[in-house]
C-alpha cells in the first residue's frame, strides 16, 4: 500500500493524469504532423498530396489508415502510462 495521506495520493494521481493527458495531446499532434511526412518519404515515386487532390481515394485511405494506426498505438501507450500513474 502506498505511504502518505489520502489527500497526497489523490493529488499525485490527479497530477499524473493531467501530465499524461497533456503529453498525450502533444504526442497526438506531433504524430499527426510527422507520420504523413514519413509516409511521403517511404513512397518517393508517389506524390501523396497531388494524388489526393486528383481524388485518388486509395492514396488518401492508405495515408489516413497509417496515421490512424500510429495515433491509436500512441493512445494505448499513454493510457497505460496514465493508469500506472494512478495505481
């Protein structure tokens, strides 16, 4: 069992949760910005922005799914970190 008073434990849990939430928001914004550029570097012969502008749904879906997968993975990691900070 954790040492300290109940108020101290609740305060620390709230602090960990808020910090984890802020870190999560920053990582989501960063990954939503960086991941499409990484995909663009991995597919040098395909200009994603031009293909999406032309209405190529396959490219738009591909880039969107990769970005969503990375954001979901980071969300799971941040959630685990927040939960471990509470307990």
